[in-house]
């Protein structure tokens, strides 16, 4: 976020305020939503391992991704993947 603020020639706090006003959510909420939407699409493709999906959406470990995904989606990653098979 610091890099985005710098690119916009704003302080971090000003960037956060303006981003929220323009987009309607905080930058980190937007980023999480975007990452999880991308992850869902990648998981639906069935051709990638969870670790690869995690890396593609910006997580350093499959474990951290799995925890974040489960919190966001409201169900464990394994359940989500099983539902997509039906």
C-alpha cells in the first residue's frame, strides 16, 4: 500500500481515505476480495495444485492461503473444491 500511495503522490492515510471514497471499501478489503475471486476461478479449473493457486494469488504458503480462503468463503478449502466437483 505504501508503494501505491507513493505512486499516487499521497500519504498513506490520504490514499486510504481516497481509495475508500472512490471504491467503497478499504484497499485491503478490495485486495482480499480480488484475490479470493481469482482463487475461486483458478480452483474451478482443476488443473492447479492448491500451492500453485496460493502463489498465483499472492500468498507465500498454501497453509496461509487455506486459512484465508476458509475465513473468506466460510468453509474449508477442501469442501469448496469438493462442491465444485458436483
